[in-house]
C-alpha cells in the first residue's frame, strides 16, 4: 500500500510540528500524538502506514506502544520508526530491531532530510522511485 498517512508520536510539540511540516510538504496526511496512550489509540483507530514513535514518552514508551499494538492488532503491520534522544547505542538499536521488530532506529537530533531518506528506504515511491508490490506493507 502506498504511503498516505503518518502518525508522529512524541511528547515534544516542537519535534511534532517540525516533522509534520516536512511530511505535509511531501503530500502526506500527518496525525499527531503527545503520549504513548494517545499514540496507541490513534494507531488502532486510524491505522496509518507509518508510525514515528519517540522511545521515551509519558503514559507508554514507544516500545510499550509497539508491544501493545502487536498484541491488539496482529493483522496490522505499519512501518515503525523509533526516534530517541536517550537510548543512543548499537546495543539499544539492535534490541529495538530484534525484539520489537522496528524498521528504523533514528537518533535525535533528527534532521528532516534523514527522516525523508529513512522513509524512502521503506516507501520508495515517496522519493519518486518505483515502488515495491503492495503486499509488502499494509
């Protein structure tokens, strides 16, 4: 499925606003959540194709959101990006990829062009490249 909708979940209003602006400039619908509980509720109700989760948020961490999402909606497989200003090491990234099956692990400060490149790795059509078959992502 083509990328149309993204959820940005981060307790930093400034981070959400900056990244939302960048993604909206690329023609995407952007949903926002200020904490993990709101993120999980939005994911379950709106089902965006991509979610960008802060690792450390109030209510539920980004990792908790991923775990609960996988339990509650096993048929729903969005691309999941974790962003973090705290958990900065190969060990954390490796654990996130292996245990939580996240698609990208990005460290803050996150430059908008780095986010765009990361999205392009999973949604080539986002960068104007030929897309993968629709069966790759829901």
